[in-house]
């Protein structure tokens, strides 16, 4: 969780799911990342953010807006990369306007057996 404030006013609040290491060591595949405000109300960020990704077609929007059916595969997955190529964390998240930033829980769905959190 972090907030972006200017002149004492917070305009955006960000939430990130961090992973220091994965089984493969170089990629983290997330099929779905859900943000919740309360036990069942799903909320969506104004903007998705990440530590880095595999390029076109592998961005964080894939996981945050994805309605994954649980079937393993590589369609619409965030292909995460480290924040810096050697020592940084993997992370994915979203920015919410401060009025909408009542995130109380997150849920992560990983479908890869190799590119998953360690």
C-alpha cells in the first residue's frame, strides 16, 4: 500500500502484491489479480502497475481485468519480470482514486507450475 499525495491531498492510492522470488527465478505469471472492498465486492483500479513484464500482450491489465475460468494456459496472463533484472522484486498492482481506495483483500491466481511465487 502506498499513497501519492501533493500539498497534503492524496489523489491516488496504490496496492501491490510483491514476490521476492519465483520457482524459475526470472518470471512470475499471474492469471488473475482481484481487489476486494468487503467480502464479495470486487473493485477495479484506475490504472494497473507492475515491476516489469515480457512486453506486448503480457501487461498487468491481463491479470487485473481477466475473468479467468481456471483452465491453465497462457492467454491473458501477466508475464511479470523483476523491478531490476537481478535483485528487485516482482510486483503487480493497481492505482485507485483516494475516494475508491477501500481495498480490504486481494486474491491471486497463478496457473504456471514454474513461473509462480516461491
